[in-house]
C-alpha cells in the first residue's frame, strides 16, 4: 500500500463470478494501453498542462476512456501542487442540460483545480466552447472523454484489442474452468470490441459454466 | 507497498473470527465476532469503522443496505495501543444470502482502518444469512398449457 493509497482485502464467501461489476467497475481495474502496457496518468497530466489545460480522451464505447479519466483524477488528487492538495471534480454529462451543472462546477473550482468531464459529446459544440472558455478564464484544467474529436487537444485515442481484454481479465479474480481463451475471443467479437460489453458477455458465460458444474 | 522512513513496512490485514465457524446465520439471529488488526507496525490508526451490510453482486447496478455501523476514534481503542476488538449485531429478517444468476446477494462484515494521512484499508469478510438454494437453470423449457 502506498503512503497515500487505499488498500483492500476480501475474504470471499459463496461462488465468485470474476466478471461481476464489483470487480470490473470504474477504478477497480488498472487502466492499460491498447497493447497491454500500463497507462501512465502522470504523463497525461503533464501533457494536459503543456497543452494549455484542456484535453480529451477520444474513442468509442467501452474503449477505456472513463477508466483513464478516473485514473487521471486520482493521480491529480494524489499529486499536490505547491504543497497543497489539488481540487478535483468529476462530472458525468448524461444529457445536454447537465452542462449547467458542469459550468457551475468550473465556476466553483479554485484556480489550478481539475474538472474531469465524462461524455463531453453531450455538451455539443457550443457547450464545449463555453466550457473550455470558462475553464481557461478561471485557470481551471479540463480533462474530458468524447466519442469523436471535438476541437480540444487529444490526450489519447482509445482503441481496444483482444490482447487488451486478456490483460484486463488477468486483473480479475481467477476464472479457471469458467471461461476459456476461446470464450474471450468470442466475447470480444460479439461485443464488437467494446470491452465493457465483452465483460458482461463473459459474466453470462461464467454463470452458464457454473450452472453446468452444479448440475 | 512502501516503507515510511523509520517505520515498519505497512502491510495491513484484519483477521476476523465469527462466533460460528460455519459463518452461517439465520435471519434475526445475533452475530458476534472478534477481529485482530495486524501488519500496521507503528503506524497510527486515527479511526476504525466496523460495519455489517448486504450488497448485490451481478453485472449491472449495485445496491447495498447497512445493518450495523460503528466508528471508533478513541486512540486508546485503536492500533497500535489496542489491536483487537469485538462487536455484535442483530440480523434483520431479510434479505437472505442468494446465489442467483443475474444477481447475487451477499452479506459481509467490513473493518476499515483510516491511517494518518490519506491512507485507508478495507477488509471485507463474507458470511451467509439463511439457506436459500442457488438458482438452477431449467432442464427443459416449460411447456405452454393447452
């Protein structure tokens, strides 16, 4: 456990499905690059600063944008600036009206803070423009996720691969006897490369395998 | 894991002993347990939270309900001065432990240690309430009534 970190131990009971949300939810899995290398949030935060304080992760559904955003938010919280802990705010845009709450979040942040916005595409072009202008005026950094480039500096283009799914699954509780390498390939293909959906598919396959074992 | 200058390596763990080794209880029974905190060296624990709760486990949204919660901040009752503790709580009538396919219900005891600084450590220990049989797939699809 790092000096500033959270540790966890779990003594399970019952039968564990390693693909349950408990093990795959945001923050539970270490973010990885497409080729399986460990994602470095500190490098992104440094790039964000040199890019003027606004940046975006771009990629399709289930490609790890939100996972990377959360890793960057945690890294920012854990890295004091000028000896002071850094204010970090997370916002998820579910619909266009949520933009007002995001603008208020930027207004309420002290200079040097970081606002992490998930699903910036919901804000639209004008909303994105207003948000970035306000962030720059306030001296607040803005890091977001978006499905397509939206005019902000791109911190990373997120892609997936079967290798990436395998590396994600390696981080989960043991799954021997529940799913095979072929299941991983089939789930990845069935989910069209969406890692989140592939994990849902693997949950079902693990449950089916367990039911077979019971009967 | 890192070493803080002049201190022992921090590898916290919490050993929990339920009063019933099977860890299986009936609804509305009282659960009694003892715990022992180890691996914290000389590190000062500023607070312990101990709780009992149920939670859902599956592939969608998660839910939970807290049955018992207690926070200890008195240094005399915290590591390194005192490394063990005990508590008891009465279970409600429901929900019971359930091994479903889409969703499972688990009960657990959590002991959470808050260290000086921003560190914390959560130890979770699952136990069973009731004896519901696990969900089983239908061998044959039900036939429609004539």
